[in-house]
């Protein structure tokens, strides 16, 4: 313990707690790469599962590897019937992120055979179970909130098609998969798949460093993601756009409230710890927002407010001086809304996107001989040693 070397670094702005070969970010240049591949190339040419394989195993899969991975995941989509009952014990008003985290935590009680972090086969099967079951849990949280019956997974469909059917299908009529939605959602999920040592991924690594099981680690990561400064920002953006109520003067009034640092008022979906010029994910999302709304024939006044807000902020010294730009969460909510997801599901979609990254990072830490139990230092600010008051 080298206490002499401790220095105060709130928010770990300068401290690397790990080494990693998964994701590269250059915040000044707006570069994001997974295993060396540019995020825009992956978003354009790849699929969620292909990128998941890349993140977890280090290389793009061959067609045979991808087909086998896809098949394994399809075979593990079912939830234990008892776990389905778990949702009945929760109020329908529960936030879907809380349901998601609780259900992932509960997975560890069903799969006690695969909890040992030192057993590569256990880690492998847990990886498949998580990737297969998280979207089903997410869709059940959605169905629970809107009071509809849970759909069974349909393994004749692709990963994203199945997820859409689980969310929007009913037993009343056949579900028609819309290819526009499938492509757009696949792309959004890819953009979220990893982002090096953000708060939720660091949480996953920290919990994992105690040799807690992978379900416990991911469940903790979901909680970390739920905060409005992290993944919860996508939900907060839509609420903010709704609260602004109209364009023009209301947008300007809102900007003034942000600049005056009114308690609890921030321009949600703006700013990033790492990106100080632009967020490369936000660029792709902004293009998608235009395309998807056009393809779906949806015109949403909130998109106009978002555009106006972005323009006003980018032209304002307050935001320019602080290098605040739209991040990935600024436009995603408008797209999710157009797809039909309720606002409270937005961060759940982020979690499904981020899952492969959490798994890859957990596995990397789990096999890195340099990993030690996470245990930050502190700078003590309390009283010095003092004698016990004998008069007591
Ligand atoms: N609106 C208004 N002011 C802001 C904002 C914002 N969105 N973000 C930062 N600032 C100000 C902040 O008040 C500070 O001002 P000053 O220097 O006068 O005190 C300055 O900019 C620097 O901000 P910071 O809080 O030191 O920056 P950070 O790196 O610690 O925080 C952040 C990064 C993302 C938490 C922050 O920008 C923020 O709260 N943004 C809004 C929430 C959001 O959109 N989060 C999603 C992030 S992207 C998705 C993900 O990966 O999670």
C-alpha cells in the first residue's frame, strides 16, 4: 500500500484503473473504434450479434462462427416459467430499468451451475444466457408496464426481429416485422455496444473484481446505467423536449435556465466526459433520426424542437466555451418514440445495446493476470486522532 502516492482524482478524470484491448476512443478527434474498427463502418455494415462477437472474442466472426453463435442464442431465449412469475410480484408502475436489473440478478438463482468465474465453460454459457435472455426480460418489463400478455420468443426470427415481436406483438393478430425498424434498431444497438471505461462498465469491472458472478456484475451495471447523467439521459432528453412545449421563445427560455444553472436544469443529451468536439455516435444517430421518421411516415414536433435546441446551443458561448456537443442520447429518444417504445423503455434499449461490451469487459478483466480487487484510495478529511472524552 503506497499511501504516499495517493492523489485526489474525483470522477477518475486522470486515473486509468485498467488496461484494455477492446475499445479505443480519441475524444478530441471524435474517434470511436471497437477492436480497431471504426464505429461508422460497423454501424453501416454489421449486425448487433456480429459486433457482440467481435467485442467478446476479439475478431470479426467467420460466417460459420456467426451462424453457430446466433443459433446458440436462439436456443436460450426462453425464461424459466418461475422467473416469468417474478414479474407478477412487481407493481406495473415499476421502472423497467429496475425490473431489468432485478430480473438479471435473479438469473443467478436459476443458473447456479454457471456462476464460477474461474470455469471457462461456465463463463461461456452465462454469456449466451445473458445475450439471449436480456431482450426477453426487457420486453416482459415493457409488457408488464402496459398490461399485455408476455409473448413467447419466436426463434424463426432474427435477434432484432424477435425483440420487436416480443415488444409489439400480441396474441390477437400476426405480427408483421417492419424491415425499416429492424435495420434502424440494429444500428442503434451497435452504436451502444461498448464505450470503454464509462460508469456502468467500470461498475461491472469493479463488482467482477471481487469474483462476484457475471449476473451480479451486469445487474449492478444496469443500475449504474440508469442514472440520468449516464444511460438514463435518453429518457431525460425526451422528457426535457416535452417540457419545453414548443419552439422559438420556449427554446430560448430553456437555454437561459440552463445557463443560469438553475437547480436540476441541464441540457440533457449534451456534453461528454471524453468527447470534446463531437460524439461520432451522435452523428450516425442524427442521420438515422431523419431517415427513420421519414421511412415510418412519422412527423414529430419534438424532432423540430431538438433541432432548434441543438442549433441554439451550438451557437451559444456557454456551450462553446465548455465544449458541449450533442451526445448519443440527444436524438435516440425521438427514434425510439417513433418506433413505438414508451419513454421509460429507452434506457432499457441502451442496456441491451451495452450488454456485449459489459460482457467483453468483464471477461477481459476476469482473465487479465493484472486484475486486482478494485479498491480506490481516499483523501481523508475527518478530524485527527482525539482522546476519548473521559467526562462522558
Ligand atoms: N448542460 C449544461 N451544462 C453542462 C452540461 C449540460 N448537459 N454538461 C456539462 N455542463 C457544464 C458543467 O456545468 C460545467 O460547467 P462549469 O465549468 O461552469 O462548472 C462544465 O460544463 C463541465 O462539465 P462537467 O460536469 O465537469 O463535465 P463531466 O465530464 O464531469 O460530465 C456529463 C459529463 C456527460 C455527465 C455532463 O456533460 C452531463 O451531465 N450531460 C448531460 C447528461 C447526458 O447527456 N449524459 C449522457 C452522456 S453520453 C451517454 C453515456 O455514455 O452515458
